[in-house]
């Protein structure tokens, strides 16, 4: 406890009201950094939503909202806070168990967290079926859900997201991105960074206003659409097993294209295209200069492949 | 399924060792049987306590027994292709990574923050955020591929205890499906490609076994899925240098 006092100054307020389905309890907490700035926020909340919003301050402000059928249920819901000397603040939630408590289903127990954090703190967060939202941060993060949706907006730094079946949306992310899902869609809007890697099995991937030197989008069943810029000496690989592939690029310098699919349409690159025996269609746009051209590879074993240059 | 059928499987269920179908049957029984649910709850609490005990080296005789069983398994599967053997090894070990991380977190917790309130507490000071209010409690959002929450008959602690295993089982199922899809194209691969693929799958599988329970192990599963997805979709690229 002495360590806690040295690291954080706490102010908590609690409130409760009575909604139609049980009790709701809200509380707020502010953590002031001790001698060292808060560098990372590690959050694990399997019981509800998490929203993290960056701001130009140094402390962390946490709002919790607990929901349970009755007073005993509220008592079981806990938020654990561990400020570490290395600048990491760890927040976890859980529910007490034991024979002394009556049986309460998870659908009736909930903890939601809204956190305001210093912009330059890196976020590492995991939720289950709740939503995970991160906005206005500058040091990226690692985000994980089971079936809850992930939303990232106005974030700099490397962002890595993974979900089994939660829809993933990244908007205005400036840094390398790695988004992986199994059975949900990935939506990318205004992405700029060195690398963009996204993959899904039974979901679609849609990218707009994308610019990265290395782009790799992969699905097994879902369609892929990409609208963006080809970076100089960049490499873009868009591949699906069964989904259609539709790529539209603004060209910076020369572009070399190779494509293969059930049906291939290379748009304005078609007049320069030649088809090889193995089914690959090759084409090139622009004059090869001193710098190597951007490389674009498009493929779908069973779907259509379309390519167009945006003039 | 009766109580007599379910009881012997409870430990495997809590460990996440049952396959999806058997796990579903046990879960369904627990929803309707108070007695079995109480046994499961007690066992889950006992396991929580056991996890906090220090590790003990097993006696050499135990390892001898395990090695004998492994040898039998190897003989039984000797005729199967290497990539199928790799797949077969996933199934028994895939979902046994039930929760444990929270226990460690609890052990190092500096502060338990509990806010106390009730119907008589002061009036609300924080307006309810719209983004949170928009989502009903623990409702599964999006495709219902993961059974998370929403089970009114299981106690919340029992539900949470099985979640890591459920997620890991989904990763295992996905890897199995992707492996089958990669196998569809296998006939077109060269011997070198097949060897490279098999070796890399075994390597990634080893990384899963070596990873710590919980998120590190799930991360290792995702690496395997990423590789298999690449193999299924972009076969010749995936094998170049054993990476995508």
C-alpha cells in the first residue's frame, strides 16, 4: 500500500442507480504518475467494453460502470489496478466466485471502462465480447478481442489487432498495421505507414486511402477491395482463395503488375499485359527509371481479379 | 447425457480438453443440472487454489509412462503423412490452456479497487457514455463464432474460467481447416515445398507448446494460422524460405 501511495494519488467517487435490469454502479478514479511518466496501459476486461481516449495530460482517468442483478452481484465485480514502477499501469477486471454466492450468468454481470490516458502511452488491451475502442493515441497498441468489435481511430505508432469474430475498423492510423481476424470484416480507412498487413478467413477486407510501402492483404473466403497509392519501390500483395480482388491505385512512378484469377481485368494496364502458360498475367505501367518499380501482385484462385489505375 | 456421463468429463471440460461437440454437450448439461454445476464450480475453485501452489518435479516413473504412451502413439500414426501427423498432435493439446493469467495478476496486485455503492448511494456523478450504453450486457457482437457470455445458467466465474480454452479451441479448429485447404494444393507442390511446409508447421507447433498459457499461446496459434492461411492462398510465396 505504501508503494501505491507513492505511485498514485487516488480520488474515487461512487454512485449507483436502479436500471430496469438490476443495479448499475459508477465510479471514477484518477492516477497521477509518480516519479516516472506512464508509458503503457495494459487492460484486460473480459466483462464488458473498453474505451481508451488519449489526451494531452499526464494522469490516467478511469470511469467504471458495473452492472449486476443485485447488490451481491455488484460486490462480486472487481477492478484491479496495478501501477508498476516501470511506467506500466495494469487494469484488470474479474468477478468473485464461490459457494457463498448465488449463481449469476455472465449476461447479467458487466463492467465497462472508459479511460483517458496520456497520448504517448502505448495501449495493450484485451476484451471478450465487449467492444474495444482506442482513439487519439500516439504510441500505437496491441488489441485483442474474442467476438467484440475493435475500433481504432486517429492513432499513431504500430497497431496490432486480432479478433476471432469481432469486426475490426481502423481509421486514420499512421504507423505499421497488423490486423488479423478469423470470421469478421476488416475495414481500413486512411492508413499510412511502412507496413500494412491484414488477413481474415471468412471476412472481407476493405481499404480506402491506404499508403504503405509494404501491403499484404489476405483472405480465404472474403472479398478484398483496396484503394490507395503505390509507394516508390513498394510491394503490394492482395490475395484470396475464393474471394474477389479489386484494387485501384494512384501510381507513383512505374508499377509492375502480375495477376492471376478465375477472371483477370487489369484495366488500363491490359494493353501491355501478357499471359504466361501458368496463368499469370504480367503488365507494367510507366517507364522504368533508376529506382525499382512498385510491385503489385493480385491473385484469387476461384474469384475475379480487377485492377485499375486512378488518374 | 446423464450426470454419470458428465461427471467424469468435468475436469477435461474445465481444462478445455474436450472437443467442441463434447464440450457443448457438457455445457448444455451444466445449464440444466444444479448438482453437476455445483461440482463444476467447486472443482474450478479448487483448481484456482492449486494453480497457486509451487511447481513440483514429477517422479521419473511418470515420465517413463508418458514416453511409453507417446511411443505407442507414434507407432499408431507412423503410416500417416507428416503434415497429417502434425495436425493430429494439435487436437489433444489445443484447448488445454485454460485460464491462469488472472491468478498471477491477482498475486502481484498492489491495489484492489472496489467502489461500494447501492440504491442509497449518492446520485450519479458521471453521465452514462453513449458508446457503452449502446451495447447490451455481454451480447455477442458480429458473427457468432465464439460462444462468449450470454449463458444465463452458468455462473459468471465458471464461464470466464473456460473462455481462454474456447478461444484456443477456435484457433485450433481454424488451423485444422486451413491445413486441410493447404492440403488441397499439396499435390502440386514439389518435394522440397512439402518438406519446407511440414518442417515449418512442426516448428510453429513447437512454438505453441513452448508458449506460456493464455495470450502468449494464443499469439503462437495466430502465427500458425497466419502461415497456414498464406500457404492455402499464396502457396508458392508461402514456402519461399519457410515464410510468407
